[in-house]
C-alpha cells in the first residue's frame, strides 16, 4: 500500500537512505533537508520556527494527509564547534548543549505539532522519532562521549512517550527508534553497521508497527530497547 511519508534530515546519511528506499517501495516520499538537491525535495531547517511553518504550508499544498512522519534530522555537539575530545559533562559548553537540544528535541516537537492536521487526517498515522541507545538511562551512563547528544535523545524519548499518550485517541502510533551505530558522517567509519541494510530493516519495523506498540522504544531490529 502506498503511504505518504515525510522524512526530515533526508539530505544525507540514514535520512537519504530511508527516502530512497521508501520511494523505491512505491511510497510518496517528501524528503526534507536544509539544502534541497532536486526540485521535488523540500527545504526545512528544524531549528527555525519560520522554516517549519513554511515547510508545513508547502506540504499541505502537496498532500491531504501524512501516513508516516520520520523525525530523523539530528546533530551532536560537533555541529556547533565542540571539540571532538571534549564533549563530556565537564567539558561541553552550555551553548553547545542547548543548541543540540534545539535541533534534536525542540525541532521534532514543533514540527510534529505543526503537522497534526495532516497526521490526524490519515486516521492511523505513525510518528517515528529517531532516537539512540545513548539516550537510554541503562546505556548512557557508561557509553557515549557526547553528553549533549545523549541528553537530547533522552529528552526525545520523554517527548515520544508523552506524544504517544496524547495522540493515541487519534489513532496515531508514536515510537522512539534506535537505528544502531551507523557508518555515517556522524557515526564515523568505525561504526559496525551500514545505512542501506539498516534502512531496510527500519522500514520493516515501520511497516509492521501496530497500535499496541504505541509509546515504545524499539531497535532497528524491532526489539524493545531498555529506557
């Protein structure tokens, strides 16, 4: 069945892979990115409320509903100039931590809010918030160099469960998803997983998602991840 899909952060890495796989599967994919590469792509800076409003206005002119929203756009503190070797809680600047939160938490919150009419119109929409195991209280205490990134994903997990609770009456299923450690610009070349194979498995999770999984924290393999 053809789905109408919106993917943020689709300019590169996992977002680009998910967009290509979705399009190849026959879905109507709206690829959102800071710097569009082709005419069909949409410009979106999740750090800007004005950009979010313009994006949703354009989206509303294209679609009558959205079946799947994948909040994939994300950064770590290096994006704001943080020293790669000084991103722990005793090193990272407050400004870099807050900027990371703005992109990884505030952006998905504001975009989801703005898209509610389109999501509700679908009747059984799915919201996928791309999280990380580094946002897990079980994992994050001992793993992860970037406290800004880990903290933002923990906050995104809370946002996910609250959103899931509030939108359940609308038939919308919301989850947080750990995509694995990927060989991307952010993940680095030493990461064990490739984006193509993992992207395919993520689509399998999305396609098999059921309402009883609402509010879950899942892995790219479809298993539950500890909070």
